[in-house]
């Protein structure tokens, strides 16, 4: 049993570290969103409508069923109708994603 724990615990810790590194910095994400995304999206919690009526609010995005970091990564790296392609660094993209996901309300 001790041998199993000696293997499993470090594996779990390393997986948690990798996940934490992928999350990004929500404060930096908010700053980027304020500069870039707020022209079209309502980026703050509680904002009712986006400046562009076709653009979902960040709170709506965060609370979409099944919304994950992976889904937001695809959205920010795949061209789709109506959204310009931004050249975020990987770190900037993770920061914006971390900010969006920070708006998720617990149900």
C-alpha cells in the first residue's frame, strides 16, 4: 500500500501543478479584456448588454453549460463569423480565459 501511495501522490501533485499553470491570471485577463474585448463584449459581472448586440457578455460565456478553458481556447484561436482574430500570446489567452471563467456563478 505504501508503494502505491508513493507513486500516486506525486502523480496527483504534478497534475494539479500543470492545471494551475494553465489557468492564467484573471487580473491580467481583465486588463486585456478592458483594452481589447470591451469594444464588443460586456466584460464585467452584472453588465446586462454588450456594446455589440451580437456579442455575448463574458458572464454569459462563463455560465454557458459545458464552458471550459479548452472551449474558450478554441473560440479564441479559431476564426468564426463576426469576431476578429486577435494575436494573443499563449499567456495572454490563458489570462483572458481565467478572467472569463472567474465570472462563473456557482449553482
